[in-house]
C-alpha cells in the first residue's frame, strides 16, 4: 500500500485534494430565514384578524345571499380556506349553491387574505356580544 502510486491512484489523489480545497463551506442559516420558513410552512402569515374576517363575511353574505346573514358566522382562515359555521344542515345545503358568488365577493372585500375556498360546517352559532 505504501509503494509507488500508479496513474489511476495519482489522479484519484489529485481530485480528492482539489475537491477538499475547493469545497464550499455550508454556512449556518440565519435565524430570520428559519423563522420565515416556519411561518410560511405553518400558515401563520396568512391569518387575518377574526373581526376583519367576520365583517367581510357579513358584507359578502349581505350582498350575495342576504337570507343567510343571521344563519352563518365566519370562524377563521387557515391556509386560504375560510371556515364558516352554518346554523343547520338545510341552510348549509342551500348556501352551497351560492358558494362561488360568495367566494368572489369575499375576495373583493379582503384581497390580501388570499382566500381560495370556503368550507361550510353545520353547528351552533355562538352568541355575539352587542357592540
């Protein structure tokens, strides 16, 4: 093993030393880069305030399907999906017919929220505090 190197061993040795000298050192990622990746991955950057969502939803419902104003409540926006609670299954079935028009209306009212879909769920509407 310690004898003279043949040509293929010499080429291998030169390539090994060249690569070792010219290898790019991987620098650690900055904290801001890591945090921005976590925020984007978990969808925190797309959250908007509950009041803003509720107001926009009430405006969209009033404009498109006013009969559902008191039968629905916007809950939250997660990953571009607006979650809406509907008073009962009959109203849920009826409001799905207006889903596309409601989606267009809400996109116009809060374009920065980047809402791409609406998910309806039947359930009890919480009593809202009078303002």
